[in-house]
C-alpha cells in the first residue's frame, strides 16, 4: 500500500525534473538609465520575469519590457537599489503569476499579489490547494460570453433606477478629484448583490488605502473582498501589474461560477503608469503625452471583465477626469470601450448632493435590454422633467418665469424637489432594489 501510494509522488517529481530548466543563460547588467536596466547576454521574451542578483541581497525581480539592438530592457518590480554594472541576470522562463483561492478573501495584497496585511504567509508558502495563474491573460472569446439579461442591484437608488446595471456589465465612474468616486465605490462594495468583491487601488495615496478599507469598505465589506493596492510611490510597473493582478483574481472566481464585483480606482493612474513605462523605453509621446501603447493596453485590461461560460465579473472603473474635461484622451477612450458611464458632477457635490451622480450625462447601454417598458418609460419621463428644469433654471431662480406660461416647466418645477430628494442617499444608507423601485414609481 505504501509503495503504491508513493509511486504517483515519484512520477510527479520525475516530471518536474524533466521539465525543469537546469541550465539557464545568464546575462550582465551593462547600464541603468532612469527606470530601465539594460542587459546583454540573455534571450528572454516580452513579459518574462528575470532575477537580477546583487551580492549580499535578495535578487531584484524585473520584467522584460523591450529591446534595443542587442540589449534587453528590464524594468524592476521593486527597488533598483544595489544594482551595478556586471550584476548577473537570470531569466526565469515565465511571466508573473499570482496565487489565487478562497484564502484571499478578507486579505490586502500588494501590486504583485503578495500579502500586505498580517493575515498569513506570502504567496510562495500559500495554503494547500492554492492555484497559481498568470497575471497577463487574453480576454475571453467573444462567442463564449453569455448575454447579459439579469439586473445587478447596486443598492444605490440613482444607479438602480436611472442607470440600471446588468450582471456582467462594465461601467465607468467619471469625475474630477474630490467629487466622491471612492465613496461611491465603497457604497457599491458594501451594498451590491455580488458573491464577492475584488478591489484594485492603483496609484492611490498611501493614506487613502487604509481610509478606504476601514472607512468606505468597513469590516463587513472587507470580509467578502480581496483588495489589491499599489500606492503612488510604487514603481510604474508595479502599479500596472496591480490592475492585471486584480483582474486575474476576479477571473479565477468567475471561472468557478461565482458572481464577482470588480472595482478599480483608477484607470487614469493605470494609464499614467503605462505612459511612464512607454516613455522610459523610448516610445514616442502622442495625445497629451500619452504613448500609443496606453491606448492599446486599455482594451486588453477592460475587456477581461464581463460574463464567461459560467459566472460573471461586473466591473466599475473610475476615471480621474483631468480638468473636468470629459473629452480628454483617457476619458474618451475608456468611455468608448465600456458598457456605460456614470458622471459625477462637481456642481452637485458643491451643493452637498451625494452621491453626486448627474443622471442626464450618464447612461447605461444595457438598461433597455434588462428592464421592462414601464421602468424605461418612468425613467424617460423623469429625465425629461430634469432636463426641462435645468434649461429653465436660471429664469426660475431670478423670478423671470411666470407660472402658467409653460405647462411642461410647471410640471418640472413641481417634480424637481421630489426627484432630487430621491437621488440623494447617505453613504451608510442601503436601498434594496424593491425599495428603490417602489419609491421610483411613486415620483
């Protein structure tokens, strides 16, 4: 019995020995310029992980990002400190991988998928049964995606009523700084009807990470969440990888039939990190300094969310709108890729209206497919009243409008306080989809 039980293990180790790369070509560091390390003597592919050996220190992990003649360009996934010309560089023959499994729930990881909290060991010593998956994966085949037909309740009245989201839909949250993007994401994470959350904080201030986890998310939200955080002081490549690590974790749970909510804050800082990488390896700047690779990488990231053969990833991506210009390059590119956009208004925020969602500038492209005719008619009627009031608002405020002059404006004036009261919601107030619909149809 003992011999029979040991035989499969023996075969496993024999297979690993056959597959192991016992001889690996090594190279030497020849120069370090800015964020890049130039290496000669290795043959590695784009995206491959390399170890730069520094005497007396742990190896510096770096990734192949480009080539220049006979020189391989690496960028570090950590600090460059200690590297000097002549350091040995060893390709690992693989790309970056992340450990995935149920043990990640309630954990806070860094941009490379390693635990940042005190909840357990690092990925290399993860619990039994853990799977390692590549961070960079192609989006699913379009024909393997299930059609979106089910409502995804967020617990936020303005979204559920006017911008109804489908399970597996991808939405962008567009706003300038300080308008409430992170607060809105925290509400969605706490109240939405998902099996679990995967939250990526890309390029955030270090102070805001703990504020978001303890303030916006809370203990209840964190218990069913995986948080991936790469703060603004991290190398550009680590900030980039944080977005892909979060997507890979969400894909793992989706492929096991779970309904995942992916929240990413923010895509703009992801684009800025790719701009840093592109400029460092010599890529020419294009629109507003963003390199062409930025606009090629955005769909590779955003298309990974959505439905699969089983399970789904419903995604909310925030976009930091520079100068409140909704036509700036990243905003325009992301809006064209996603299935809808939620615009937060600085004017509404200044009036203490939260969440500051401007329903007239926002749209859910899947709302007509997942809601009934009665719901759509009510939303259109209330949007029409809001638009009418906004057009006549200046006349109403200065007293130049005489009641009775226009029946449509009269109806808008009467309905406006009720509509705005419905759209206001305290960050600790949850509204179920049934409660939202009952209030919505009573307006």
